[in-house]
C-alpha cells in the first residue's frame, strides 16, 4: 500500500499505537473481537481499515474514527495517483471529454455556452393572448367574489 500524503500508511500508524499502548497484535485483535490475520494484513499494507474497525480503534486508542478513515483515504488516494494504468485512463478520459466539448460547440445552429436540449426563453414560441411574465387571467365564473355572483 502506498504512503499517504502525510507519509504514513494506516498500518504504520497502527503499529505505533500498538507499541505505545504496549499491546500485542493478537491481544488487540482479541480485545476488539477481530481476527488476528486482519491486523497482520493491515500492518503489512495488504488490507484496508474498514469503517467498523475505525470505530473500534477510535474507542480503544481515544482517537476519532475520522482519524483512521482519513489515514486510509489518503493512503488510497496516494496509491491511485501512483497507479500508472489509472493515470493513463484518466488522461484518456480527459481527452475524450475535451473532444466531446469541442464537437458540441461545432454543431450548426448551436450557440456556444448553452447546454444541449435546453431551450432559450428568448427563442420560445409566444402563446397568443399572454404577455411574458404574467399569469393567465382567471376564468369567468370561477371567482368567489360577490361582484361575480348573480344578483337576485
């Protein structure tokens, strides 16, 4: 597993906590109700810290679950940034998005800056008898005002 931007893997940080609290890996696993193999894999970087484990570690070591989750997230991002195949895919995607934007702007009759499929209010067909921005008049007979009622 790659190091996070802080230069520490979650396993390396966990190892320091285990040492500071004078614990064994098997003792910590037993206390938290986890498998020893889980902790060994986290320490060697082949397993990630789950949210459940982050909550347990936070309680045990008087930290926050966000501390452990952020360590894992930063390590995961560093790993992704170091992945050559992923970086190649990201460059291809960026190029494809750029090409798509360029081809959309070149379509005839399309004004630059407008989203496709969104009609302009200025170009909308006018409805007869209505002024823009005004509500339609109430239909006759539907009003409850006394002046609209029949007189006796």
